[in-house]
């Protein structure tokens, strides 16, 4: 975080506090969860990743049979100066328009969150629009969009830190300390041009070729894609972000909403809340969060495999396997909302399924020990 012996101050102190609060999963609770599953009326391991999910949630919550108290999808919104380069099929004005759509309940995330029983919290981190003060969103604007990263840094270093701190504050807001059961946090985004920023982040952190981590975003054609790749390559050449310094990468080629998602991930993990990661933009934020704090990986649950080609590399680097493959590329937290229903299923199995003893069902034949 800092070089030299000086103690961090201001935003750095808040980020360091969140990092230091991220603990390890509870190994005893995970072992007890596995033992509980072994007593349920099914062949051991036969519910596959639902069993794995239950064990992970047990480790996060510190109890053998976890409960989900509530679910929330945090949608962070901001604009990007690089969007003026034509890297998206949609104009920058769409960012603000979609924020109003979220508030009205008419977006895909609203529909899917309702299905999952999740609350949607929308936050303005840097939209190039003046929202009415009484609009029911989190008003945390840090600027009216970033600068064009293809000609210089997207934001000053202090602004990058403030974006992460804003996300930590959001996480604390939606994960109260005293509440029965786990608060599941889903990550969502809105920002025209943010697949460009995310591709730049992933290329910077992993060293991959830009064209190997850059997709079509909102649906650009081949010519526009080539231009998008060239713009990202220029941004990396101009800014030379340090791959080992997540905040440097964020400030030089990232975005306010991506920085806030980094903070949401850190802050939620610090509160021992499972974080359901959506697609590519959320994945880029998770990659930065894990660079800052490797321990955060234990709290990440990857919702799906995005159509965006860079997302595959993100998941590989994080050593995470997606729960779903639905060819999604919308963002907003849509994949996270869908995956939250699987978490409900995993927990319901633990609570509602009979054991061999309670159901009077014979267990495994001792002559056929379970495979390892």
C-alpha cells in the first residue's frame, strides 16, 4: 500500500483496515458441514457443486449449517472518458438513462433480483449527469466520468483510492454486523465504455495480449473491435501501469465504478459476507481486489462464465470455477442475481433434507467405502 515506514493515512488507512479484517474461512465449520452432508439421504458428493457451495458458505459464516439472512446486488455506475473514442455501440448518455431505469425497476437486474429475493442498491460513483438529490440511489459521485485513458491516466491516484473507499462504505452499508444469517452481496455495474477499461485492467495485471482479453462489449462490429484493441494498447503504452500495484492500475486505466466494486468486495469480505461476482467488469474488479488482498478469494463466488473473452482468464487467475454458463454479457449484476438462487438451494438442502437416521434409510454398505 505505501512505500517506506510511514503509517497510512486517509483513504489508505481505510483500505488497509478492510484488508486486515479479511480472515480465513472457518476450517472447523467446513469440516462439520461436510460431515452433515455425509449424513443426508444421498450418495456422498452426489449433489456436486451444491454441496461445495454449502461447505464454502459454512466456512464464510463460521457455522456448520449456514443460513442466508438477506441478499443485495450493489450496482455501481460511472462514465468513462474513453467512451468518446467510439469503443461502445451505445452513446455515453445511456449510463445515466439506465440509472433512472434501475430506479424505476425496469432493467433486467430488477427483474432477476426480484426473482432471487434480492434488493438492488444503485450507486452513482461518477456518472456524467446531475441526478436529483432525492433520487433513491447512493449519491457518491467522485467526478463526472474519468478522463480518456488513451491519452493519460483515467483518474488521479487519490481518486482511485477514494473510489475503493466509497465501495468499502457501500459494503458496510449493506452488510450490518448484527443480523441473523449471511448477507450475500452481488456485484453489478453500469458504465458505457467499462469493458474497455476492464480489458485494460486484465491485460495490465496478467500480461496477456490486449486482443486476447478484449471482447465485443455492447455488440460492436469487427472494425470497431480492432479500434477498441488499438485504443487499449495505446492506453497501456501511455500509462505503463504497474501490474503489482492494483491501485496504480485502477487509477491509470480503470473507472470509478470498478474501483468502488473493488471496495465492495474488500468491505464485504471483511464483514464475512459471501460475494457473488457477476461478469467481466466485476471480474476485473475482483482481480484487483485479490491483488490487494489475496485472502479475499475465499469469499468470492463466481456466478457465470461471461461471453467476454477476457473473463475466462480472470477466472483462471482467481482459480475460480463459474457456477453457470448462460452466454450472458449484460452486466448490471444479472448473472449474480441468477446465481443467488443456487445459494438458496445449497442452504435449503442442508436445512430441509432428511438424514439417514431420521428417515430410517440405510446408509452406505461398509463393503463399498466412499472414494476419495
